[in-house]
């Protein structure tokens, strides 16, 4: 059965994602080709020079966020989780109306938070590389292949705990372990439809002897903290697009213009939050919020 309407509403609520590209979007369909993309200026280009806009939704694979465990509810139920993820893809790439709608969805991108529910976290010392490998083999790799067959690019990020004061050695070490494994894995490394987002929503970095965000020392500190992860990915020969987060829950980015991440095929993953920003349905306020944070 398809995911419940309640669960779909939750997914749609999380689905407001912005990546670097501001051009008309191509409609997707099941089986649409998904050629490899590369960053060129502030746009994404396919191998034929076409500009591509990614638009889609964010999905979780922790049962708490998937109708409270109605579809799977065990860290060993890989098959249940994979079936759920595929079912959501089937719905959101369906071009005919569902659930009383007269239209279908035409997403071409999905952002998956690979949750520590499956492989543990650094906070309590439960992180396990072997469990990460099992999760990757049984869920992540087949799901990436399924997305490709349904015309979807897949952005993956490790959904481990990112504390308010983010740039610590233990968090960096965990991320380095995860990305060293993923970026060397043949099924993910240079896969046409798979892109890498380094982590989710850092808040503060340590610069000039204090924790904070919003000024250059903190941008520089985050850049220096993330650069070894980028270098590890590229050192493994993975040319996948890398999405770099900003501070303040991935909102402010101005400091990257002064000190950008070293490397190629890199973009910024911005999380624009219109509701807390007081935007409502006002397009002018939305543009002003975007300009103020990026």
C-alpha cells in the first residue's frame, strides 16, 4: 500500500529544498534519464550543456518519522525500510493525480538523511562501521539504483547528531569514517545520480576563541573543519557533486565567497525557512530572506 496521506503531508512539509540553480525545471517521469551533473558557476549542467534545476523532497529512514513505525520498526528490518522508501518514490514520481488531486508530482531529486538509527551515533559511542556497511548494502545502494530507474537524483547525508557547537574532533572523525567508506564504494562513487551532502545543519563553529556564526572567523573555521572531508572524498577518486552546508542551520553563506571550499564540483546546500523568517506567502519577503542569508 502507498504511504498514508498524513505521512505524505509530513514529507511535503520537509520537502522545501534549495540547491544552487535558478532556472526552469524539467519535468520528471519514471525512467527519465539522469545523466551525471557538474557545477558550473551557480548552475548545474548535464554533459550536453543543459542547465538542470533539482526540485524534490527530503525523506527520513528513521521509523519515528515514517508514520511512527507503521511501515518498519526494527534496526534490522532493512527490507521494510527499503519497501517504504520505494513506495514514496512511486508516489512522488507518479504523473497522474492521486489522493484526490488532479495532478501528479514531477520531482527529479530526493534528499535522504541516512539516519544513525541504523548504524549508531558518536554521542553514546554506538557508531559502528560494520552496521553502516550493512545499512549501505541493504538500503542505501539498492535505493540509489531504484531512484535512478525512476528519474531521480539522490542527495545523501549522514544524519548523525550535529551539536550546537559543531566543529569538534569527534564529530569530524565520525564524518570522515562515513565518507571515506561511501566515497570509495563502487556503487556510490561516481554514480551518475548520487550526490554527497557532507552533514546536516551545523549551527556554530569555533573561531577567534569563541563559538558562533555570522562573521568571517566562524565561516573560516567551518571551512577548515569540512575541508579534510572533501579532500578524503576526492582522494578516493569520487567526483560526485559535493554539497557543503553553512552555519546557522545551513542559512548564512556570505563567508564562503571570501574563503570557499577548495576543490571542484562543489555547491552550497541552503536551507531556507520561510515560516520562521516571517515570509508567509509574500514573494518579496521570500526574496529578501534569500538575499539576507546567502
